[in-house]
C-alpha cells in the first residue's frame, strides 16, 4: 500500500464550532433547547459524536422523527465539531463531562479518510476510539461505530486504493470492521446500506453536490439504519418520509432493514454454529 499522503495539509475544516443539542423522539424543538419525555417509560438515550457527515440534514432529528413515527421513546443528543476527527472530541466532552449523562449508545463517526488508510487508522482512530470506548463503558453505555460511505468519485490523491467510490467504500468498511473486532464494539453499517443502493442504481441521489456529504436521501438512509440498529426492528412502513417521495422512502427503509437485520441474523447464526 502506498504511503498515505498528509491529508491534514489539505484541511476540510470550514467551521470548528462546537454544537451540542438534545432532542426527543416525538417532537422537534427550537434549536438549543432540551426537552424530556412526558411519560414515565425509560427512553433509549443515543448520543451522536461526529462532524458534518452527522450534522448534514440533521441526522439526529431524522432519527428522532423515525422513532416518533414508530412509537419509540428516545432521547437523542449530538456532540458535533465541524470538520473534526474523533480525537478532537474527547477533551471537550471531558471538560463538560458529556459522557456521564446516561447515554445507552454513543455513536462515533470518524473523519471519512482516516479508517480507509491503515496508518492513519492505527495512529489516529484506534487510540482515541479505545479511550472513548473505555469512558463510554465505564458510564454504562455501549459504543457504536458509524460505518460511513465513500466519496462519490473516490479520493485518488490519497492513494490508488481510494481511486473510486467502490474501492474507497471497501477500505472504509474494512477499517471500521477491524476496529470493531479489536475493541468488540457494534457497528452501524450505513456505508454497506449505501453501497447496496448504489449497486442497484448508481444515480440514486445519496450524495450532496460535493460528492462527499449526504444529500437528504443519504441522511434518511442513515437514520433508517440507526432505527433498525437501536430498536432491532425494521423501519419499513414508518410514515415519516422527510423530503423524500413515499416510494423512495419505502425503498431506503427496506434497504436499511435488510442490511442491519440481515447482518444481525447472520451474526447470530454464526455464533450459534461456533457454540456447537
């Protein structure tokens, strides 16, 4: 593998503002407000940690709206630093004791090139993910790695292995799965669902015009994956469609369900077979 170029010399950071918000599954609230469930049932508490890939189209809000449509009780928060790597989140979250707020699941989204390049993954992502996972576990939560999507046209300037979308997706997937296996943490396979859509229709509008960030359909697909991941149920038939047509929303719901629940079933079968 070619020695990775220093992509930090070409920063994608446009804004370095820390944005923190919490929303409730069955309602949208004015920006910055915090609301609590109105009933006495125990909500699922999910924290999204990441950068613009998570912030675009308000992924947190899309997941909350799907949860509301499915009559699920959830509190959803985010810790966003635009253009960031995971290593930049830890000191800020420590300062505010953010991981001590009773999250059931903490979703970690790394800058998209880092898991795709072996050296960067081992030097930058693995150490901070290990440390974050330790803090998350000590506070009673579970770590979930956000397996993101490759760029529409790849990232050839960082190596031949990233020359196009398919090769970049394969590298991201392999990198995230390697860390997931080493740390024994769950993975939300958004990138795998994305790949299934593109294999069926390469022109389906998952990417924003920059070919990197998600379009509304891409973020909606991600939200459907997280719905299936956290509730272990299919999002198929949910009435919340965001800006999508009913047909497109139903299609993405189906892809998300098949990707997540199909993987869970295969993992269970493998575990049972190994136990015999």
